[in-house]
C-alpha cells in the first residue's frame, strides 16, 4: 500500500529525505561546469558578480546617505538651536529673565541669547559676506562643536576684548591667522542728519574653529555679545534665543511648555521647520537611490533565471537518467534550487562583506581615488562636509541582504519547476 501511494505521489519507494547529500553533490557538480558547458558557467559568473556588486552598492549608497543625514543633522543642530524664540510684541530686553524661565522647562538643556546680523568681512587680500552671531563666552563653551574644534588662538578673555571667532575656511579665504586684524562692514551704522551711515570697524581674530561643514566654516563669525549689541545698535536687547533640548525629537512635547514659560508673545520656530526642505530633499533622494539600485540586484536575479533555464536544457539527459534511477521530481527540483540559490546566497554574502569593507574605509578610498585622478571627488563647497561619511544602519543593511536572498531564491523557482516537470522518456528519446 505504501509503495502504491509513493508511486501515485511520484516518489520512489524508500526515497531519501529532502536536501539529501546527493542533491548537494550534484548541484555542486553543476556549478563546476566543464569546458563544453563554459557558456553556462560564464552566465553563472556574471549572475554572481551582479548580485555581489548590487548588494555592495546598495549597502554603500544607503550607508553614505545615512551618514550624510547623521553628520549634517549633528552639525546643524550642534550650532543651531533645536528651537528659536523671536520677539513679537517688543524687543527682548528681558532676555536674561526669559532665558532663566525657559531653561527651567523639563527637557531643556540650555538657552543661549544672541544677537545676529549680516555683515561684510574684509582683509587686505579678500572679502565676503558673513553671518555675525553675538554670544557670551560661557555660551560658546556649551557648544562643543565650536569650543572643542579651536585650531588656532584661544577663547580666554573673549568677553573682555574685541576679538572674533571665525571658521577655518573663512580664514583661508581672507588669508588671515589668529592675531591678525579683519574689518567688518554693516549698513546699520550711526544715525546722522544725513541718514544712517555704514559702520566699519576692525577686529582682531581671537581664534579659528573648524566644524567640518564648509557652509559654517566659511560664513559664521562669533562676536562677544556686548560688542555685537553695540555694533548692531541693539542697545540692551538680543535678536533671538536659541534653545537646546536633551532630545531634539521631543520638540512637539516641549513646545507648548516653552510657549507657556515665555510669559509673553513670542514666535517659536523648531529645527524641523527651519530645515524641512533640506532634510525632505535628502529623504527623497535616499528613497529614489534605493529603488534604482535595487534594479541591479533584480537584473542579476534575472541572469540566474536565464542561466538555470539553459542549464536545465543542457542537462535534460542527466535529469532523465536521475529520474530512471529513482530520483523524485522533488529531488530534481531541489538540485536546481540549490544550484541557483548558491549563486545568490554566496553573491549576497560577498556583496555584504565588500560593502562593509568599503564603508569602513570609505574616506581612505576617496582620498586615494582623488590622488589617482588628480581631482577633488568630494568638494566641501558642494557637499557641505569636508569628509565622506558612511554610517551603515543595521536595519537597512539587513533589509538589503534579505531582499537579495529572497530575489535569488525566487529566481530559481521557475527553472527548478521546469526541471522537475521534464519527462524522462521525451528527454532520452531526443538525445
């Protein structure tokens, strides 16, 4: 009865268990094609190479995009507040008391009053527009992105003197170093009977910082708060209050409490509103790159299908002999499933290893390629950052690997099914 049932199911009596050793041996033999089967071996090699490069490229690109977002966010939020308070009903002459009230809100790390204004900076060799920020030395100490990146000079006595803190790229553009003198020009100068005259004043470069983001290193100048109030005719008020939180993502929860703690009409703008367009563009670019590069893996999976179909046609006589020797249709299907899946699995693992190696050494690779080609492959003026970042995300990397494995296995199903359905009589008849 059992033999009859096995025959009805297409299984030989005493059939071996699925994925038996002989199935792996035959699949391995098919992966090592002979000379007359070289063309099939070439297709398998291209499929392996395509999956390897596709997975590696996906991992590298997603890591770089993630690194861009992480680095830019850390630098943007490291020098700009997570929320900014600006006056509505009158100047912020009570900024000290307001800073004290806002600083007591749960979740607020610190509050920095500042005077902000546009100016033209010039030296004997160059000039350019800058954003001047007037802050106190104790507030600068709360910004590690600035205070811990001093490359020349010192912040000692910053509040007492008339020294400025400028970025390295600005210093290079102006051709100055710490201790040199530069001039600031603003149209909001002294009021005279003839109207408002521009104000021009020379300042000593007290220190030079380097954040690593070209936009800030080339365009921001820090000035003592008292001097900035005098320079921009602010008298005893500030232009805004920068609020830094323990958790930037908790801004929705803290925002109503900040409005209540202000005790006056203020305009409160959070970091998402200030950088919405920028981060939205990054997210769209990241998603589009993922979709485009996924096509590389898909094309490699299609190569597996074509390679296996050709292998099935070439091995028709072998399949017929296996069937007559007692191999079930399931065994034949598993043999070709193992053959095709091996290419995908090994290619995916190789792509994962290659992608991670490149991510770890991406800056060294960039520097080497720039030296080899004699060009600047990662211009800070274009990409904002002075180094190429790569931050592999565990979830994204796992998604890429699982997707590649799934596509590789799915690509083997149809050719394997065709091999299992091959009629041994017909195959031997036309040999």
